[in-house]
C-alpha cells in the first residue's frame, strides 16, 4: 500500500528529505577530522619553516667562524713571512 500524503509530510521537512541521524553524525565527524588534519598540516609546515631557518642560521654562523679562522691563519703566515720568521700553525685540540 502506498504511503498517504500525510505520512510523506512527516518524512519530508520543507520539501527536503530527512537524513538519518547516524549519517549526520558521520558527516560531522568526518568534517571535524578533516578540519583538524588541515590545522595540523598548517602547524607542521610552520614548524618546518622555522626549523629550516634555524638550521640555515647555524650553517651561516659556522661558515663565518671558519672563514675568520682561515683568514687569521693566512694573515699570521703573511705577517711572519714579512718579518722573516717562521709561523707554526696551532694544532687541533684533543679532548
């Protein structure tokens, strides 16, 4: 037997079909998890950029330090040569 028009009205709200509650909950869960995943990805990317910048800063500092040491060695060698003496470079420290 076909449903009466009154029964169909109870299943329709303002012309839209009623969606089961479990489907609504599933949609809500999936939407919130998708949003959370996107937020986590944004946070991870920001941390990655920050860490990368720190790594480059340390590398710059390392290069600067060793360039200064090398230039100082060259300066000392030239200075000794001009004075007519020998320059003996310092040895590495052992721990």
